[in-house]
């Protein structure tokens, strides 16, 4: 058929006005995030679930000799998270001068680890690109 199903998240507001027992029941409902907009409760949980449902990963860049920039990640879709995809998202010319990359995070065994352009990155990895001299 021609139907396309997309994932959704049900956001239930005003959890500050219900009991703990009712909140436990709501947490068992699939695809559901209870929040309180007035008190700003559970916004982190909602944000994390949005990243998962949208199939997005955050990759942080690190200039040589500096700390990683955690304020502005490069956002990539799951399935297109190689170091090559990251380089193309930053600028097309970076790949021509690419030598290797240093990666910190859950996609590598050692921190930092030297990887090639085919290495698959995971959410919240930190990458430093090394160019040819």
C-alpha cells in the first residue's frame, strides 16, 4: 500500500497535578513522556527520546590543542555516521586533505583512538580530524 508510518511521542503535561501511583502507570505506556511544562520537569527525558525517535546522533568536534566544542554538535542521521560523512557535513574539501581522525567516545576501544574515514561514529563521540601535511 501507500501508507507510511512515522514514529510519534505522546507528551503528557501537568504531571505535577497527579499522584505518584498514577505517574508510575503513565511511565508504562509506550511512546509516552510525562512532563510538567510549568515546573520544567522531565524535559531532559523528552529531549533524549526525541533524539532516539528521530534517529539522530550528535558528533562533537575538537580543534587540535583545544577542548571539544560541546555547545554546537554536528548532527548526523543514523546510517550515515562514518568519519567520511562527518567530513562531508563540515566541508567538502576536508576529505581531500584527510589523513586520519582521533576519536573519543563509545565507538572506540581506546580514548583517543586513531581511525580512518570508514569508522562508524556513535552518539556524543568527539572527533579531531588530522589533515595531510
